[in-house]
């Protein structure tokens, strides 16, 4: 029997909030709204949307920090990786055939075969990079266990300097790759798990620091937009390695980590489906076209009540996708892995082969 531990719900609540913010980011950047906002960037609606959709890359950092915090004290098993891989394939293939069967998308054998390639974009494609990153965790754990605290700090300082500071120097070229960046975030969260971070700070102190970092991030976006500076609006939060994206993610992680919320089955159940929410609503370019442009018509609502439309749309997508993933978990994943576990038990083996 595979025994699962009950986690406290503070970081699961954090995971839920993060995914809602990622959906909000996609609401803005995947719908054509950015082009509309640029026509009158200083209008109240445009400024609202700039702030509403600015947290996607920060959210990615937060998601990886949670993964690292738990996995640095755990083991990667064949069972865990198989679950993750089948989770991805389920939505990738099922959603593709749904679009084809309804006539929204034409079946193409080359396109379908591309769906079967697990690591399709190992640059800044989140799902592919997350799968590869997941495979590096056992080796990262070996590194972490064989470093002392000082060595861990020095490695972190070196990597953060290269990818978050040196990479932002205009005449310096540092290629960004999510697998490498996720490994760096893993080093950050594992350091927090092993050694703590400013342990004299409590929940209240981290709350104020998080609020300050959020306000600074919002201010950076508004200043660039209002003053029409020659830089992208999201320059300081535009990618996961941007300095403010790193600061906000680490501070907010510490805020929720120190939050006194104990086990809550509802929060944990919803938190377990957050990755499914991502796999569904950010499934493909076809999904982005159907969801944000054709169905929700975000651009069309810009002239109407975009405030209500944006909030309701994001929450509804999160809720609907969570329900879908809960049904997948109950009626597909659990029965499937129960059969696999029983099969392996009869053979005298366990379906939990460890990579290291």
C-alpha cells in the first residue's frame, strides 16, 4: 500500500492563489488585450489590466519553490514521474481530440505525433521544462546533501548573480532556460527547508515585507507605462529570473510558510488539482484561441465592464478546471494506479522504484 502524508494547508492555499494569478496573467497576455491596452496605455482600464496580469512569471517561481521545499526531503520515484507524465498526456491528447471531433480543429497526423513528444519546448515552455526539471531532482538532492551551508549560499549567490543581475545588463547576453532556472529555484527552496531564512522574522514580518515587494513591483510597472519609458511594461517582472519576480516569490513563499494554517482537506484537495488547471487552460494555441478570444471574447469586453468580466472569467476557469481534474483523479488516475499497485504487489514488487 502506498501511504501519503497529510500536508498542512498553508502552502496548498498558496498554490491555489498562485494558479489563480497565473490564469489572470493568461487572461491578459493570451487574449490580444495587450495590443488593445497599448493603444491607450494610461487609461484606467489599461493600468488595471497591466496590474491584473503581471503575476504569471512570479507565479511560476512560487510553484517551483513549493515543489523544491517538499521534494528536497523526499525521493523521486518511477511512480511519481509516471503520474506526472500521464497527467500531462491525458489533457494534451484528450483536449486535442475534443477540438478535432467538434470541428474546431482539423486532425493532422504531424500535429498529433508532436503531441506524443513529452519534451517539446525545453526553453521557456513550462510543462516540458517542468518534466525535465523533475528528472534532475534526484541529482540536485545528492548535491544538496553533500554541500554545507556556506557552499550552498555561495552557489546560490553565484547563480542568482548570473541569471538575475548579470543577465539584465544591456550588453550582456545570458540565455534563459527554464530547466536551469528551476534548478536554481530548487536550490533556494531547499536552502530554506534545511537552514531557514531570517528565522527571527515571523508571519507578521514576512507579511509586511511581501506587501512592500508587491507594491514595489506594481510601481515599477506603472512608472514604465505612465512615463512611457523605452522598456516593456513588465521589465522587472517579465520573466521568472527578473529580480522583482524573485523577491516577491521568495517573500510570499515565506509569508505562507509561516502562516498558521493546519490541515484542511478541502484546501488540500483543490491544491492537488492546480497543476491540472494549468494543463487544461494553457493546453495549446488552439485552446488559447478558443478560450480567450472566441468564447470569453476578452478584447470585446474591454470597452464594456472589463473589471467584472476579468474577475469572473478567471475564477470560473479555475473552478471548472479544478472540478474536471478532480473527476480525472477520482475516476481515472486513482483506479489506474490502484490496478498498477496491485499488479506490482502480486509480482512481489512495488511501483515506487527510486531513481537514486
